[in-house]
C-alpha cells in the first residue's frame, strides 16, 4: 500500500433514502423532494424530481441483452451536493439543521433544532 497517497476519509451523511429534503441553493432552489440515493464518497445525494438533466441516447442494444433500446432524449436526476439541501422536519414541516443526541438506551438519534422532536425515519410499505 502506498504511504504517500492520501486516504479518502469516508463521510457519514445524515440523510438516507426516503428522507424529505428541500433545496437551498442552485438552479432548483426551493424545490422539495425525497432522497433517492446517497453517494458518501463524493459528498452528493440524488433527489427525486430535482436537478433534472437530459441525456441524448442512440438507438442500440442494451448492455448484456439482446433487446433494442429506443433512442431519444431521456430525463434523469443528477446528483446534488449534500450542502445544498436541508432536511425537512416531519413534525414542524420546516427545513432544519439537526443535532445528534444519545438516548437513554445508548442509541444515537437526530433531533430537529426548531421543535426538539427526534427525527424518526418512516418505513414505507407497499400497498397492493
């Protein structure tokens, strides 16, 4: 292993897929959406319906398949920097910074700065 090569410090992002966020900077400032995925190595997240870009694709075969993909213009969500979004508190409905606390059980939790309510991630169940 090279000793002179800088090791990338892995970041822990407070946001997780499914969390509601609001964009606070950039071309989509003010838009709300939910986190689709996080990219901690690059300090970025992807938000549903925000930062839409267009990709021009050629008609051709898909990777590893024999189906012919239709060419055209495809819309997709590009990644945003983590610092350009804020978590929306489900209790007070306001964009908020969070603080970390340790509960009596020893578990760590996020707390809203405005209403001091603990942030609990809601697991979505599929309805049939």
